[in-house]
C-alpha cells in the first residue's frame, strides 16, 4: 500500500484571483478595459446628475443618467425624446423632453398641449397639472430649433424652463 502526499497549490487563491494565472494577460485585459471605458465616456456617453424636480416622476433628483452623444448623428431628434441641452445663455445643461419640432405651432391651453391644432397625448405626465398651464401660450418653432420642457407639470408654468433649443445645443438623447 502506497501513501501519496497531497501538496498545497503553489499560488494562494487571493493572488490568483486578483492577478490571474498569467499576470501579463491580466494587465493587458485591465488596460483594454480602461481604454474602452475612456473612449466610451469621452466620445459616446456623458454622465449627468439630475438636479431639480422638473422631470419628475420620469427622473428623480440625484440620479445619474447617461446621455448618448451619438444618438443624432444619423437621425433627427423626435418628439418625446429626452435630451440634454447645453444652453448658450447660461452655463447649465438641461435634461428635458422634446415637445415641439421645427416649423410646428405649439399652444399651452386649458392645462393641455396642442401641436398644430391637435392635442398632444402625454402619458409620461403623471402628476396633476398646475392651473397656470391654462393660459394661452403659443410658440411657432423656428427652423433648426426644438421646444423642450420637463415632465413635471404640477410645477407652476412660470417655474419651468421652457426653452427653444437649437439643434447644436442638443448634446444627445438620454440612454434609458
């Protein structure tokens, strides 16, 4: 009868877990991941922290959202898209929904929005609409501009940023 000795593994498990069996390949993988993350956040995505309540309940204050900078390279912004807008007049970035497209007539009347005379269905507006959205406000959207506004219509009309964003001010679409 022979007794064989059992030997412990030569690499401790923690070292193998952190570095791997081949340290050169592990370093190469780490470098590849770092480069990919750098490229994604430099050229494709912008992280934006939601500040304020104008987009509630769609987006809650304090959350981080990613904006896809490449979203409009091959297509135009569409009504209903949530976009990041860098305002020319102020050093802020707004997170808003596109309501009006170039050339359209948008009217706020009786707590509803009308685009070219047709009522706009807005299933994303979940909170009760403030009474100040009853006055007749109208815009004719210029060429190369979009009317953007937040989803929280329980805020008074005067407290909302309503902004005619030029196409070059739109940084991209929020990635869901």
